[in-house]
């Protein structure tokens, strides 16, 4: 009877770094969503000549949806790589960076829409 191949040992550093980055992704998402909600809630004066509240909502909501899709996809890839005992922290870091860039792009879109 053939022996199963032995899996390489699980890297503690890789697991810890991946978990920390995935927690940061969720925390940044929650903070970003709260900030976006507050920015929209306190956009008091939005004259139609210089401001588009629809554009502001679209920019923030679109960025949030894209960031959630990236976060879920990146987390799945990270978890699968951890299960397969392959380096996973680069994928978690990449997910964090891409989510941050998408969030900043949404904020820039909001500022452009409200004329800020």
C-alpha cells in the first residue's frame, strides 16, 4: 500500500501574519463603511451646479462593493493556500493593499462628486 505524501509543516509566522492581515481587512472595511456613511449623512449643502449627490453615493457604494468582492476573494485564496501549506501572507497583503486602493479611489470619487 503506497504511503501518502507527508505535508510540509504549517508555518506559524505565515498563519499569524495572514490572520492579522485578514483582521485588518475586515477592520478597515468596517471603518471605511462607517466613514462613507458619515460623509454621506453630513453632506448638507450640495448645489446641483457643482455637486452630484448621486455621483457621491455611486462612488462610495461602488468602491465598497468592489472592496468586499476583493476581500472575500483574497480571503478565500489566503485560506486555501494556508490549507495547502503554501505561503499565504503575500496574498493577504495583496488583498489588504488592493482594498485600501479601492477605498481611497471611492473617497476620491466622492470628493470629485461633491466638489470638495
